[in-house]
C-alpha cells in the first residue's frame, strides 16, 4: 500500500512544562504553533493541528523546544496522531458538535 505523504492528518500536542507558573510557557508554545502557519485549534488539554504528518511533527518539536526557550528546565510532551489512508480533518471529527 502506498500512502500519500501529503495527506491531511491530525496531530495533538500537549506540552507539560514542569514549572510553577506554566501558562506563560504554554502560551509561548502555542505562539510557535500559530507562527508555523498550520491550521490548529487550542483545546483545554491540548492543541490539535491539521496538515501533512512530517510538517506537523516538526511543529510539535518546535512547540516542545519553545518551552525551554520560555524558561522551563523540564518538559514532558504528549503527541497523538490521528490518521487515515484517505486523510482526515479536524472538521470531519467535530463539525457535528459545533
């Protein structure tokens, strides 16, 4: 089976900086995601992005590293990938709830 490398997938990224005041650190990670230009939605527990897998994994890595730039000494990042052979979008998953 051949998968189109440019198919649309969803990647959820949850950065968990181990700092006292985590919101400024998380905000910086979200700023990095926003600056990347990928489609994304911030949720209460994680940020979900949409696009080609390789690009989204690079953005997730950048968000992880942004936590160190913002002053964290330790960061745990959880990444989830939602994928289908024909591609998948955020809207396909949640439009019926909006």
